[in-house]
């Protein structure tokens, strides 16, 4: 094939006339057998001659018309329709913009014309037997999409459109027009010279011809042969491309140098700018070089495509081969009886699980399992239903139907276990012991739902594990904080992909018993989303009357959860929905007082932290004064979580000091042998510490350690020293002394105190009264201050500051009204409130405050200023006041009492309704306090402004 093309090119024969397709033998002997190539663009198909000198061709066509010969008598099968106007006579043409690719001579292209005027002009031109137009490619714009270019090009007219078109285009014959689709056939190259009319754009053109070239030039021949060789490799990949090359040679004749270049560029997948570059190139050698680059790139893409296809084919064939071999292996093993198939093995596994507990499984559940096993045998292993059924049976047979752990009914042993893990929490421990006692008397135990409420860090979550250990039950914990999907509780339907049972079914499978202790954490933080309301789904789970027949959506069979002990934890009980809260037995854990924290720190926190840090008890000592200061000045929260963090911080620093002492001792040993003087060990701050611990500065230690590491030979020599030398070293090495943490050096370990004394005044001045408040930290004292702003006739009023909430502002207004009424009753002639503008402030303005319990404190502060009397020393009060001067109960009695003791208050005023709450407190909390319980404010007035109070002038 290459020989045929080379022979034609060497002879320099003219291929200007259109060759006819006479026989298949002739076509096979022509060059298209070497270049059977088609383009990947389906809208291009070669029909006509290229832009070379085609005068003889069209002359022959006109001659046919003149002699009247019919087309059927002609041996040529060219696609060019004979016309009256010859292509070389077309010097003025309508400019037709091409949005995607240029049109090459010898190829046809369908294009949609959206401009009505342009389409009408093309139709009119075709009717006048001058069906020619100029096809010019649109210039590219950076960042513009092809669809946007196609839409916007028809909005341009005249010069704007001319400026957007490439100068070099193709003279195209209009073969057909159907609707707005125009089919073009490229003839020869054109260049725009000037514009004739604007709408539609008509331009004058020059017909371009290739530059003369030497057919005998070796470089040109070599380039041509390389293009043909590459095209020959490309055409082997697709039969469509071979048919395309055959059609091209039928209609345009044999390949010439320019035609090979145009053909290669036209069928390549290059972008439009590269194709336009080939179209504009008139030098045949350069055009062949450009085409060679494009077809080489096309060949590389073809190779990549083949490698990808081959890799995928090998993978698929390998998997199929493996599958067939596995199936054959299974069949052989089945025939030999060596191994059963998957379905038989699965059924045997499930039945093996069922046999030990078959008598304990409920009848309705057993019936479902048998039905599913029968269904499993009928399903194909490759079907999706098979996997669903297998997973369903896996869950059903793995659950602990009727299997219970042996419970501990020994109250004494349970008490011992609970005391080992937690100090205090008397209410919780008492309730668990009651539960054990009832179970012992009945001989069996039932599940309960207990809710532990309290601030963070009081041991709500950790007590659950201790309760499980005391009862000898398996423990399972899951948190529902932020949970917003009902399916997490009730499970998914099996129809969903990836469906799973709910948390309770997962719990029973993981634990392996039907009576575990389940701790549901953060139940007050349940979410609510588009997937339902989990709080409502928890009603069935936590209802003793319903959970005996709990229905999970995945299992679709009832499960008995009546033996499960549920322990829920919450920080704020008010956040739990009332229907759910009604099903729980709430036990409040208010927090720990200072004495309890001391015991917890000594007996639990210090011990666990010391073990975690690898420190021996004889190496460290934390004094009671340091521990008390740590609790009161650093860790005032209700729980002990922050206290644990501070103790861990202390022991970490102690561990670092002990390691440094050991390193320094080894350094001193080396220096002693060398005759160096002893090093005085200093504290962290660079000064000699008052405690029994003496250390060197960190920089000195690091330097000494560095010297040790840089002298390995000396170290090894020291290790080989004589016993006498060793005894000398031992006597000269200082012993590691105990690290003592006391009040004087506590700040070296934990920094400056976080909290300071709540008591601002030793003796409260006029207009200032101490109140008691409940906070998340456990409780604190709260001062209410009132001062005079200005006096004058009718200037009475009050201003409130201190970042007070709405409820507290209302309490202040009530207090102002009640104070005016009391003054009117006690001193009718006193017009203080009517003629004085007051300012009431609650200190710590950056802290938000709210609640009604400061009502009596505000009244007392206003009356103190009005009567010009200070209140009794060491007096604190709390209580909500009504307009009729009644004192209503408040909450947080324990926390407020602890806060009063911390501030060394001697006398406390509580509402009478809180007397029962106070008497339930531990004796060490109530010790040394004078507490008054009042139901009307008149009693508070007597306690605050007794006869022993003297007037003080302003």
C-alpha cells in the first residue's frame, strides 16, 4: 500500500480529476487500502475534492452539462452537484460562522443556522444555481464555553461578526437545506479581503493555493511516509476508519501530498485552533509536519485506550475464570462429600446456635426462625434476598433468649463494692440496696428505670458501672445526646440497604445476657429531627408496662426487656419530656461539699493518679492544707472532675521533678569522681524552696545530662570501677527526698488561684445585703447593693444593673413595691422612696443572673438604705417574695448552705417550706449554723434590723 502511494507521488502524476469507482479490485489497489481511516466526528464525511487546482474537474462537470450526458452514464461517482457557477468564479460569498471546527476541502459538515436572514440568503443563493458560501471558524475567547459562543455569535452583525472570524476559511457548496440544518461540502481555501454587506455578512475573498513544492524532496517524502505510516497504524484500530478512507478515495480521487495532510488533520481529535492552523498553512511541508503531530497524538491516545480496555478485559476475564473454578471446586467437593454448599453450612451454623437454648426461645420467635431457615434453602446464594435473610437469621439466633446472669443478692457485699468505687452518693447507694433487698425477698428481680440527675462531674456515669458490679450484671452504656433518629432506638426496616437493629438489640447481642444494666447517658439532650422524635420512641423502651414486649423494627418480633435495669443520667431534669420523666425514678445528686471532696481526693483521686503516673506513695505527700486550698480556690464546681485534673497536673509535675532528680544524681556521681563540687538543687522558680524538695535549675540539669550523653566511654569505665570506688560513689550520692506539696508551694504546681473569697465586706455597709444563689459550680454568695442617686420632689424611681434576667428584674420591681409598703407601714412620714431615685446593682456584672430567690434580699437592701441602718453581721438570706410579703420556697438548699459555710456566714434565712430539705442535709453541713425558717417577710425584718442595730448617719 505504501508502495502504491510512493509510486504515484514519485511520478508526480496529476490527480485533479475525480476518479470513478469502477470495481472493488481497482479500489483495493488504490491508496485507500493503506489509509482506510474514518474520523471520530460523525458529522464529517468526505464527499468532494480538496482545495487544490480543480479546474479540470469542474470543467469536466460543466462539459457533462453542456453535452447533455446523463449522470448515470458517467463513470465518476463524485458527490459534487454540478452547478452553473464555477467555484473559482465565487469572489464574493456569504460568510457562514462555524462554532466548533473548521471545514476541510473534501469533507462535508452539517451546521444549524439560527439567524433567519442568513438562512434565507443561503436558500436564495441555492435557488439561483450559485450554492456556494464561505465557512469561517469563530475565534476562541478565554474562559468562554462553546455553548455560550454558539448562542452569542448570532447576536453579532457586520464588523463585530467579521472581527470574530478567522481570515482563512473554506469555500463550501450547499448540498441540502432541511429546516435550519445546512449541509456543506468543502472545496478550496479562501481568505477574506474586505466586507461587502453587513446583514447577512457578505465578504470578498481570494482563492488560496498551496505553495509550489518539490515532489522529489527527500525531507518531504520522509514526512509524507511517516504520516502514512502513522495513519496506517491508526486505521488498524477501527473498521469505521478504514471505510472512511475508502469513501474518501472514491469521491476525491487518489491522495496527493496536500490531501494527505488535510485528511490526517480532519480525522484527528485535535482542538479547533490546531485544525485551523493546518487549514491556514499553505506550505505543504509545514502542513504535513503539523498533521504528523496531530496523528501521532491520536496514536498515543489510541494506545492508552487499548491499554485501559486490555486491563479491564483481563480483570473481568480473571474474575470470571476464578468464579468458574470456584463453582467447579464446590461441585467436586459436594460430589465427594468433602464440603457442603453455603446454604447448608449456614443452616447448620444457625441450628447449632439454636439447639442449646431452643427450650428458652419463645414459640413465636422459634416459628419465625424456622420459616426463615426454610426460605433460606429456597433462595439462590447470589440473590440480594439471600443476604437479607442470612443477616436476619444471624441476629435472631445470636440474641440471648432466656439467658440471665446470676445476680448478687448479698446486701453487705454490694454495699462494700459501692463504697470501694464512690464516696458519698448515699441516696443512690440506698436505692440500689433496696433493689437488691426486694429481689432477695422475691427470689427474682425485675427491671427498673432510675434517672440520676445532677451537675457534671458528680459521678453519674461512673456509678452505673459500680452498680453493675455490685449486682453482678453485665454493663452496657450508650449515649443519646444529640440523637435525632428514631431508628437508632427502634431499628431500621429490613427493606432498607444496610438496615440494622436498634441500640437495645445490639446491646443484648454484645452482652450475651437478657438482664444487663444499661446506662443511657445524657437523656436530657435528646434531639429531634426529620427522622422522628427519639424521646417518644424511648417511651416504649423505658415503660415497665411495655418493654416486656418491646418491638424492634428490624427483628419484627417482640423482645422481653422487663429484666433490664435502666440507669439514665441527666444534668437538667426539666429538659426531659414529661411523659418520659414520668416513667423514671429520679434521684438527685446535688454535688459534693468540701469534706466529701477531701475524702474523694484522698481515697480515690490521689490513689488512681499516683498509679497512673508511676509514683510511689513514699515519694510524695500532699498536705491537707494544700488539698483544702486546691478545693476551695481552684475547684469550686459541684463535681470532682476539675479537681481530678488539678491533682493530675500536680502529680505530672512531681513526676518530672523526680526524673530530673534521678538525672542530676547520675551527673553528680560523675562530677564527684572528677572532683567537682556538689550542686545545690533548687526549685522551679530558681529560688530555694521552703519544702523538703531541693532541685537544680532546669538549664543546669539539661547541661549535666548532655555531658553524660556525650561521654559514653567514661560512663562505661565508671560501671567497671572497683567495689571500693562504688562505695565511695554511693556515699557521695544524695538520696532522693520526698516531694512535699503544701500551701506555700501549691501555686508552683497549679498556678494562681482561680477563685477568691466570695465575701467582699467584713461588715456589710448600709444598703448592702448578702444573698445566696445556686450556680452550675454548686452555689455561691451574692451581694445586693443599693445606693442613692438623687433626691427631689417626685423623683422616686429605681435603676437595675448587673446583667439581670427577666425573672430577676421582676423580683426587683416586686421588692421595690413591697419595700415602699413596709416603709409606709413602719414610718408613714418617711417619703424616702417617693422622693429618691435609687440604683440597685448585683456585683459580678459579667455573670448573667436570673431567678426569683433574691426577692427578700432586695427588699432588705432597699429598707437598709431607706432606714439608714446596716443589717445584722454574718447574715445571709434567700427566698422568693410575693406582693403580700409571703416567702415562697426555693431550690438548691444544699448548695446554698455550702456557699454560706464557705463565706463564714453564721446566720441563714430560708423559707419555711424548705425546712425539710435542710434537715435532710448531713450533720457536718449544718454544724455551726444558725438557721431561721420564715414564711413572711416581717420575720426577716426583725432578724435583719433588730433592736440591737443602731442608726448610722449617711
